[in-house]
């Protein structure tokens, strides 16, 4: 019995030695995988939304300096000025819209969607739009038979009111 009482503190100390020391104020940082893309970006995900979105469209992870990533970054940045949502949420909603459009046989590029919807929101000036709401209206117009340009025109006329 005495021997087991002595071993217990030693086992506890041995178990503690396998942990890395952590500073109390040290934040946990999410890491981006270089070999796979997550299905969705979570609020604590450290993945760059532009890189994730460009990679999703390409079907594989892309390096941070890829031209497609730079172009997507520019599109998200421009659109961000007209919407309430952050780039992460806009990226998630864009993928969701892309999937819904593909299901009805009306695929569009992610940049085309972001640039089109962002252009409409930018015309509102200081009044920001809800990206998720605009995505839903766009999808409804497409599901009713409108092509990309006609759906954007419908949205623009609706937003002007």
C-alpha cells in the first residue's frame, strides 16, 4: 500500500511533463491545413476566407500567393464595404449559394457571385446590405428562370426601392 501511495505522485508528475508549458495569457491559434480544405469556415478558423474560397473553386488548396487567391481577396474586400457580414461569413454563404445553384443546373463562379452582389450593395452608399438575404433573393430569381445578369438586375431594382 505504501509503495502505491509513493507511485501516485510520481505518475502524476510524469503525466504533467508531457505537456508543453503554457503561458496563462497565451491564445490558442487555429492553423490552416496545407493539404485539405475544411467544409466550412468556423468563427474560430484561422483560414483566410479568400484562400479557402479560391481553393474550393479550384478543387484543391492553393498557395497564399496564387493569382486566384489574390483575385478572390480583392473581390471579398470590395464587397465587404457594402455588406454587414464579415469575409468568413460571405465566403461560407457564397459556397452555399454555389452548391444550391449547381443543384438546379445554374453554376456560377464564386467571384462572379461576389462581384455581382457586391456591386449592387456598393450602390447603397452608407447603408449596408445583408449578404445572406441578398444571396437568397438571387437564388430565388435564378430558380425562377432568370440568368445571372437578369437576377442581378432584379436585385438592383429591388435594392433601389
